[in-house]
C-alpha cells in the first residue's frame, strides 16, 4: 500500500513525505505485542509439559498412599495429602465466617468514619504483605505464645496462619458480591418493616452467596499452594505417620503437599525429582478442580441473576 | 414521618423508627453488629500483630547486634561460629533477582497489556486474558521446580560457567510469574484512557503505534508505574523460587551465575532447622523479616501515593 | 462563484423525499463527494451524499439530530474507519484523487484533513507539547518553537498562553482548550479543517471568539463545520448543506446552497420548516 501525496502544494521540504520508518514501527508494533503476550503462554506450556512428562509416569496408587521414605522409589504422598486436607478445613472454618462477618460489617452496617477507613486501609495493606511475614506472625503467636492451646507447630497453628493470610481476599470478594446486590432489594425488605439483619439474612446474603463462595474457593486454592509461611511456622518436611482420627489430630505436627514437593526437589537424587514432579501433578489437579468448581458456581448463579 | 431521600440512608438503618413506634433498638441486632465489627477488627489486629511481633523480636535482636554492624557489615554468617550480620548481603541478592525478574516482566507485561487492550479482538481477548491469569495461579513451589530442573540445565548450555544454583534462572522464572500482575494492572490503566484522547491523536495523522506510545501510554503512565512498583514488591517478597533455585550461599555480588541467598531464602533456611526460641538465630529471622516488611510496605505505600499524585485527570 | 439553478428532480413536497432537491455547483471545489454511503453494521446511516466543498470557504452541515451530519463529516477524513463495524462506499475526491482508493493511506489523509471535536480534548501534556506533538510525529524538522508560536497565534491563543507554555493544556478554560485543539490541528498544516460542533460545549463568548477565528482561518484553510445551531450557520458560513432523515431512517442531503440563499430562499419545504424552527 503506497502513499500518494495529496494537494502537493502544501508540502514543505522539512516534513517527511515518505513514512518509511514510521510505517515500519507501525507495522511491527502489533505483532511485537502479540509475541510478548504469547511468550508467557509458551513458558507456561513448557512448564506444564515438563512437569507432566516427568511426573505422570511416577503417579500410581502406591504413590498416593505411601509415606515419604529415604528411598526415592518408595516415597509417597499420603501424609502430605492428609495434612493439606486437615489444614485447609481449619483454614476454611476460621477464615470464612470471619471474612464474611467483616465484609457484612463494612458493607451493610458501617458508616463512613475514621474506624471504617482505618479498617479498609489495613485490609488493602495486608493483601500486599509477603506471605512469609504471615509465617513469622504465626510462629510467634500461634506456635510460641499460644503453645498450650495449639501444641506448637501443628495443624491448627498452620490453619490459623493461613486463615489470616487469605482473610483479606475473602473480605474483598465478599464485599464485591454484597455490592452487586441491588439496593432496591434491601429497600423492598425494609419497607415491609423488616429489621436490617432480617433483610440481610433472608435476601442480601443468599443473593451474594455464590460470589462469596467463588471468592472463598479461589482464596482456599491459593492457600493450598502456599509453602513459605508454613515452613516458617515449622511444618515439618518429613512426616511418616498419619494423625489420629480424633480432634487431637489438630494438635499434631503435620506437613502439606507443597512442602513435600519442596523437600523432594531439594534432594539430589533424580528419583526424588520424579516424585516431586508427580506431587506437582497432584497439586495442579487439585487446584484445577477447585478453580473449575469456583468458575462453575459463578456461571451457574450468574445466569440466575435478577 | 417525612419520606426523604435520606430515609433509607445507611445511618438511619440502625434505628427502627416510624409511625408504628418501636424506636428502641433491637438488642439481638446490636450484638450481631458488634460481632461483625469484631470480625472487621481482626484485620487491624493482624496488622498490629505483625508489627508487634516484628518490633518485639527485632528489638531483642538489636540488643545483641549493633544496628551499625547490621547495616554496614559485608558478610552474613549468623549460623557460623564467627557470626556476622550484614543485612545488605541478603538485600543484594534480593535486589539481583528482582532486577532480573522485572527486566523480563515489565516489557513483556506492558506489551501484553497493549496487545490485549489495543489490538486484540474481543474473542481473542476473552481467550488470552484468563490464560495469562493462570500464570499467576501456579504455586511458586512449582515455579521453583521448573527453574531448578528445566531452566538451569538449558541455560547451562548457553552459559558454561553457570552454577547449579544461581540467581539468573530464579530471576527469569520469577519474571514470568509476575507478568500477569503487571499486564493486568497496566491494562486497567490503559483502558481508562478516554476514547476522545485517541481520536484527537488520530485526527492529527498519527499512526496507531504513535497514538499508543505518544498519547495513550503517557496518559496511563501513573497506573503503569504503580503496576511496576507492585511487581517489584511481589518479587521482593517471593520465597520458594529463590529458595529452591537460587542457592543458600550468602554473598554480596551482582553476578547472576553464582548461588546467592535472599532475605526470604534465609528465613526458610533457618526455619527448616531446629531453632530454639530466644536464641540469636531465632531473633535474626525476625530482624530480616522486619527489613523485608519495611521494604515491601514502603513500595506499596509508594505505589498508592504515586497513583494519587500523578493520576491523569482527563477532563 | 456562480450558482446555477437546479438540474435535479422534484420540487419540494411535504415530508421527506429522500432525494436531494438542490445542489449548488462549485467551481474548482477542494472536495467532491460522490454518492457517499455509510453503514454501521447493518444500519444504513447516510445515503448517496453528493455535493462539493469550495476552497477557502466555510461550509456548514446542518440538520436535526440523528440525520447523519457527523457521519458525513467524519467520512471526509476517514475517521469512520476507527469504528470496526463502519463501512463506506462512494467517492470523496480531493483534487481529483479518491481518498478511499486502496492506494491511499488514511493516516496521511488525516494529516491533510484535520479535525476539531465537539468536546475539547487536549492531551494531558503541556500546552507546548499539545501543539508540537502532531508536527513532531509527522517529521517536522524545523524550528519547533516558531511553529508552536505560529500555530497558537493562528488560533488566537498566543497572547493568553505565551507565558505558560509549559503548564498543562487541561489548566485552560473550555474555550481556550478548544482553541488549543485548533492550534494543534493547524500545526500539522492541513488543507481542510473539519469541525464537529466545536462550540456546543462552550459559553456564548467563547463561541463568538471561535466564530471570529473561523473567519480568519478560512483565509488559509477550508473549513467544514457541523452545527446544530442555525444562527451560527447563518452567521459564520458561506455555504450550507441541510440534511434530514428519510422515512426509512436513512440520512440524506436535502439541499446545498450559498448560505444566504438557504436562509432566505430555501428550495425545499423541509429546509424552510427546519430553519424557521418548525422542527428539529
């Protein structure tokens, strides 16, 4: 596509009539930005292929049900799996009610005063604190100071630490869900003489629940993949037993999936690397399932929206 | 009772008032509200807890180690017999990995944001954006595995002197991890630039690329810088990638091919061992944690301040 | 300029006819539209627009809202193409060359046919940069300070901003911002300046300043202006084109003539109704 000069009389010699380098830049810029976008995806693909090709062969029922061992071929994931599940249950049971309660307060009850703004600043700030710092907090408070309750570096300490970590995420997601509920709904309820809590309990919260659950599941999926804070509070890397089938399980030492992976990666033997890859496959599958559930929930209830 | 537009305002919701009487508050409601307020205060408690814990142990640390030594010593050997505590050794490693990560993440993230908002069709955008978000959702321990066992061997073929543990692999992989952060925030900033500004530029005979680089990006700059600062903050606080792939050797260097130890890596190293409470090693990880916290806090506050001060007003 | 009597069709009737009633013949026009049609997706916006734009004159495009006058204006510098679903057929000839020919680059078109928008849209840059940027990217290698001053003088803004060239363009008042946009447009030395309701966001005093400015500008440039303000068209333009929407909701050119004639002796009943305020 060549250019023609229009109304040639207006052209002055100091202006470039030929758009050579301008055109080149214009032409390459689009594809350049596309390449950049694809670069990340290519690396992602390489990562997934690498992990799955190393890990899939190692995956087996034996792998999922054995304990870790000094011999790479015998190493298994069961204690880490159980530990992860237990910890996530504790995290969910702590973080969900507190997070929803906090969001309800901020969205439905609080007026715009200094306290509210202070809380909001805090939440925004906490979302940006590195996760390892939460580990230090958990170490000092839950493991040391509250030793008599938690019994030290146990499931409940880990669960509460993770709960604090994901609390800002749950609060923010729940607030969005609450904000999405149209005000006309609240007014309709109040206009019938219902109290505020009645309106919230019977109208607002049910409508905001899908969004809240989605946000919570996504937050929990992040918690499952976290390693640094749990290492810091002292989750061990070698657990060769299962916790007792009683509430005392919460007060026993534990390990989680990412830490087990970390432990295996850190060993020199190639056999352990394969075990690590297999562990990663399991972790990614769990994450995929949780994210899929969250997205499914969001889509299912969005269609039903008023 | 007059019906005004304030009738349903939040502040009036707390009282039951009106022609049917019952102006006294319901006690059950009050208790619930208190409970929810307590939930909200947990966030304040958390911040207070973090600051309190860090200050407490760091103060105890500085009773044994002088602040001057901490800031000026050029060795970091807290676990040896001959203990030295130069924090800048760890900071230099954090700095090195962060710089490498941002060299990757900033151009790629920004260009990806430009592509998604300026060039991509709606369908393409809907497909690519979530795909990029997946990068952000991969657990960092997986990235660590990838850096150590895939990237490092490949880099070794190009750089013969590359050590098995080095900051280059870790930095590069960290950069990939941060791409979605920068891309997503930059895209928001670019999206906010009004159409009329672009039209004004096109009407002067500018090419598309000139409109983007000459008008759109400068107008979105405050948001892009904020994205960059947030990316730095994430890189500084990142733990597992460096713990797995960058090594455990504290040394003050800018050489990306040798093992180093970052602040986060050190905390992990100590936590993996058996450290009695009250020992100097225990307090050391809090001192390092405090340093880390102050740096990321400064970056986060800086990013907010920057946006507030330089946010473009378009009309 | 000789004005010849109608060579086309019907005399005026009540209601829209879809046919151009009268079209002035222009000697040596700078722009000629031949059967320009524009669609937005499946919606036909304007049909068979044909008329000529004379050099160094102000041509006003008027009509009730929705009649397509902005669409016609934007087809003159190919700005419609920025909307993905827009499609243009027909010819827009500049000195005999069709702007829509495949060999013509729209980017170059826009340098030669500039545009000022309804709502002033200066860049969030300094006043100096606002004027300089367009020239710079088009490869201007001369003395930029001189060009900036010349353009700001040409927009009757120099005296008001000469001491604050490095302040933000957004710090100016609405009327000043619009003059800044005019300065920016003339800095790239176009032949034609298109103005899309340039005064509708401005107060009456600023409006008059811009109308005076147009009188000056037209000595060097050709101006085509869309306006919904009839008094402005009557005051400030030399030629006027009146557009309307047909029963099938497609815009068409009703009448194009010397402004005096349109406002004192309109050939089409619809034109007469519009300018006397019976509708629009």
